[in-house]
């Protein structure tokens, strides 16, 4: 997939713990973990909105497009 989830990076920069964030945005710890690991196929805009609100960031800080060729080189 060409979309890379950078949620773990933003959480580390903001010094936010997973269980605290999950509780504040209404996700289970398991779903937040799957999101951080990029094991998801979709994200609700409501969830993305809540993440951006709680982490004081933009959607592009969490999600990044990496062309297929570049993704295979990493």
C-alpha cells in the first residue's frame, strides 16, 4: 500500500501514551494499536478528526503517501 501511517511518530513527538489517546478519542486499545501499525484498510473521518484534535496536528502529519517504488526500496 502507498499510504503510510505515521501515528506512532506523532504520538512520540507529543509524548502521548496509547491508552490515554484511545480513551480520549473513543477507540479501543486494540484498534489504536492496529491503526498505529498500519494494519487497517480504512479510517473514519470522525476518527481522523479526533486524532488531529487530540494531537494538535494535520491529517498529513499522520498519513503519508509514499509511491510504490519508494515503499519497496525502504
